[in-house]
C-alpha cells in the first residue's frame, strides 16, 4: 500500500501543477504527451483515481492526520 500511496501522491502533484499552469493558459499534460488524446485521457483518469484514492485513504496514511 505504501507504493500505491506514493504513486497516487505523485499523480496528484502532476495534476495540481497542470491545473496551476492551465490557469495561465498552458496544459502540462498536453505539452508532455504531444496532444495524443487517448493518452491524455488515460493520464487524466489516473490523476482522478489518485485523487479519489488519497481522499479515501489519507487519514490512515498520513502521520499527522492518522492519530
């Protein structure tokens, strides 16, 4: 479960950075993957699933929250 937590956390960072850059008119996922729609959709789905996973398991994984 530790590796799943690490992977989902990295995906959340990528998603967060993409949203930040998108606010300034630049799409990080599109820039990295060259505008391949199917691959971009897979990345967005993985980032979304990572967010759901972290939202559900965060309290158990976090040393500060999981008292």
